[in-house]
């Protein structure tokens, strides 16, 4: 095998593929990246039995073939190469990478021992790439990070006709995003529980294309033992789905609100960050709402204390409620709106953060396309 490739194209493709490689592989070949040159196209692939990444780029091939080399080493080398065309050749037990006057000789791994990549499942539909990337980013922030509760580390996807819903929760907050997509069958209603980390990393790259195709194996109907695939921009990823029946989290959304506040999102973020400087780890901040004022407080009588007030448009009885400051900041940042609407039923029940739509003349409404539900923290006094 021998070919020439653009340095930046190679570095980008190898870096993305290497993200799926295990840090401590159970089998030595799983630490490798497979490169296959054929008809002036180079396919670069990685697989750890759970997640597979594959990308194709243009090359000038003198001879076709396959080679398996250490993925992390190749990623570091390709990132450090000078900005010149890269020449790669492989024969026997060695591969050679040449770029300008830089030359690297790498040992190869046995191609015959590398597992076959999973086949892409059947395409279920497609969604706008940029829109999907934003939706995943908004929802994945609420996914759990405790591997002892693997079901909560996923993003629950609901494919219901022309609507695609994404849900994630770590038991303390819940994020729901609903968006339009183009299904293969308008009557199809399917579910998939996708690892949040894999989904978030995948859409970062696929967002550069026009659309993302979503593929689901037939066994994905109940989320257990199935496979999901995403493809776009000459890249594709497959990952095994998480097992388990996702909790009925939609019941956490209140049917109605007793009070509603509108905040300048950027100002609220800055105020919360300042006040939270005195809060110890996992300590809450308190939000006190009156007619046109929000006062944010942190700390206790025997600790450092802070408070700051900002203007707010508040409709309802005076309210005092406490939240984890990091979770509250995550919700404000996720709505990606200049004005945030925070809605309450009472201080002991979940609040809902959403983008505020409208203006002072025509009135304001809650953007129901994305909602971030946050559980309050019980505090004495």
C-alpha cells in the first residue's frame, strides 16, 4: 500500500477516529486504526466492540492495500507533521510516514486479527445536521455521569412520525428537546437509548454537513441489544444501545405554573457565577423573587456569604427557591436565548427553564421546543 494525502485531511480524520479507541484495550489490535486505500479513497476506521468510527478521504494512491497501526501514536504524529503532503507506505511489518523531511517508521499490527466493523443498520430517516447538533448539546448536559446507573448516562431518542424527541436526566434535572426530522416511514414509532458521550462527540463532527442520517437496527425498538448509526460528511459512527426501559420522565413536566419570571440570560449567568464563588461544593444558591427584582444569595451564617440583585419581570407571589448553581447555569446556557423564562409551581417542586419568545407589546410565551426541568434543593429556613 502506498499513497499521498493532504496533511490536514489526514490529521482531522485520524484524530476523530482515534476518539473511539479504548485506553486499555482487552485485545492489542483494538488499539489500532485500520487504513484501507482503494481507488484513490482512504478509509480510516476504529472499533472497540461498542463504538465504531469510519471516515473516507481523497488520496492519490500508487497501490491499494490495508494496514493496521497504533491509533493514538498515528494521531499524535499526524497532528505534529509540518504542512506538507504526507506520504504513507506499508509493507510487511512496518509502515512509513513521510512529510517533508520528517520520517516515521511504525510497527504494524496483524490485519487478520482485527474484528470486522458492524454493518450500518437500516436508515430510519434524516435530520438537519446543525439543528441536531444543537439539540444534542442542549440535552446531553443533563445526562448522568454515574456509570453505576448506566441507563441514565444515555440520551433517550423517541422517533414518532415527523417528530424527533431527545430526553436526558440524571435524577436532579431533565432536558427535553423536540424537533422535526424526515423519517423514512411517517407512521413509525421507535425508541433508542444512546450513550450520551458517544452521541455528543459524534454530532460535533457531523454538524459540518447538510444532514445526518440516523440508522436503527430492528432490535432497537425496545432499546435493548440494538445498534444505532449516524452518517454524514463522509463519516459514520455506530454504537450499541444501552439496555433498560427509560423512566417516564415526561410526568415531571408541570401541567401549569403559579409564577413565571423573565430574566436577561447573560446577566443572570454572570450574577450566579459571582455569587456562587462563596458556595462550597454542592452547596445551593437561593433565588428570591419579588415583583421586579431577583436577589441571588449563597452561603450561611458560619460561612462566607454573598448576595446580588438584578432586575427581573416576575408574575406571581413572592418566592424563595434554592438550586444547585452548576445545574442552574447549565440550564441558562442551554436555552441559547437572550431572555430566559423560569416557571414555578411551588418552592418544593421542579422549575422549568426555557427560552422566552415574544416581546413586551405582543406578550411572552415559553418555547416548548426545549425545556430544562430542575429540581430544587431543600434548605433550612
